C-alpha cells in the first residue's frame, strides 16, 4: 500500500485530497508546508508527494528541489493555483512529474497518482522490455538479437529513463537533473551527444523503438508498430 504525502497550507485542500486518496486505499501523510514535509519524509517512507507551490516557510519550488536531490525515486505532482505556462515549465524543469491547476477534479488527481506510481514501479524494476530490446538494470546491458550489449552507465540510465515512460517528453534540464544529478555543472548538450550515440547503437528499424526530438521541448521514446 503506497504512502502519499499531501503538502498544502490549506487544511480544506488537504482534507479533500486525503478523502480521495483513502478511497483508493492509499496511506495518507500530511504537512502544512515544505519544512514539515521534509521532517515527515525523514520519519516515514513516502511513495509519492502531492504538493502546493505557494506555502509559508518553504515553498513548493524549494521542496521540489530538495526531494529530487535527496529522494529522486519519489514522484511529485504539483497542485497549484499558478496556471501560467511559464510556471508549469518551471515546475517540470525543477523535477515535478505532473502539474494540476486549482480548482481541480479530485478524481483526475487520483488517476494521475495511480499512473505515476505505476510508471515509477516499472522504472524501479531490474528488467524492462522496450521494443525488441530488454534493458537489464543489474548488468547495465541491453539484450537483443545476438546477445547482450554492455552500455556506458549514463547511456544506459538515459535509455532506461526514456523507456520507462514511452511517449513522455523530457526536457534536457530534467534529464540532466535525473541522470547526471543536480550538482552537474557541465554543458547540457551532453544529453544530445548521448542521444546521438543511443540512436546509432539502436536503429529504429531493428529495435522497434525510436528516440524522437521534440523541437523546443526535449526528447521522448516512441514504440513502433
């Protein structure tokens, strides 16, 4: 049973979300701001965080950065009144996995929570099929056609990330933070270099998947029929 941490300074919002999370048989933890959330995550295992942005003491931006630095395996859904596209982009660039604008449909939130938990469960597993290839996280190998193909660590992690969520667009900044870490200060074009190498290693006509460039946004992996 997954533990869902709800972080919002509005107790009515927390109560609404709590009701629908309990309806889905989730365990619910609560915090009224970012500092309380950090303390809660130190005490209890958390599987997913639903958070507001505008909060006292520590806001959602700071909390999001803290979680992605210390708990990169924990998915985040931002639920906020900030509806501007620039704010959504900021949230995704800081590591949020999903973004809902208030007022929101709590049933939709429940569906998004379940989908994110499912994605992260796949990502955490040791083997992942993608097209005609099986990615083995224990060995950092791609198994296909004539046998295993060892991959450099960052290439493997990049391909595993994209393959865990086919169809999802990742910005370069998201991939840098999640693969190279928040303390990486090199050129973000290193992502382009690694994508180029992966495309050369795994041509789409033989693997049944492709890594697609979304101009101005980033990259996503697509399965071929």
